[in-house]
C-alpha cells in the first residue's frame, strides 16, 4: 500500500472512533441547552460564590452555610429555568430572582 492509502485508512478509523461517544443522556434532567439542571418546580437553594459577595478572606466557610456575619449568602425558592447565563428561582409571591451563573457556587436541590 502506498503511504497515502495508509493515511486515508487511519483518518477514516480515527474519524469513526471520534464519532462514537460515551455520553450518558437522561432526557428528563436536560434543559434545552443540553445541560443538566433541576426539574422545574423543585425546591432549591442557590449558594453564591464567596468572592462574588466580597467575602474572599482566608476564613474557612462551609459551602452550604446560610449566612456569614449576618449576611445572607444564598437564595432559596423553586427552580424555574436556566440557560447559559442565568438561573431563575421563583421565591413565593416575591416573583422571580434571576441569578448570573458566574456568581453561583452550588445549587442544592431539595429540603
């Protein structure tokens, strides 16, 4: 075989291997942007990144704490929707809270 034929075969093999994947998709937990997200209506707590709140000191702060020195570091409510830039939480009769994803530390789903 000529070198070009061998190269063409290798390209085809790697192309086929590249098309196969091991992604495990679960339709019920995917949003329209193909990202994992909580179910709409699920109760959740959104913890903010500490540095986004101006609390990036050397003090150890647990990721699920509710406040630091009396200041709230999270928002709780029902998960509404999420896209590449925002997470939307509905908080009772207060309406929607739009949270930039860039300031989120974690989202805890459930009580």
